[in-house]
C-alpha cells in the first residue's frame, strides 16, 4: 500500500520479491483515505497474509 508514492511502493515490492522468492508477487495499491490521513503522503506499508497452520 502507498499514499501518493507508487514508485516507493514498487521499490519495496521489488525488494520483497528478491528477498522472499517463494512468496506470491506483491500487489501494490493505494492506501485508504482514513489511514492515509494519519500516516501522511509518501507512506508505504506492507501487509502479509499467511496461510492457516496445517493441522
């Protein structure tokens, strides 16, 4: 996610792809207005979704 910083978000996504090659490709999107208001322009965030533990 990013706030008016797609280049920064793409750079983070590329770094994650290099460092975590077994992971799915990153999806880069804009951050919602409520969070963007709090973190400010230029912010970049990473959210992870892990698979459920196997039983």
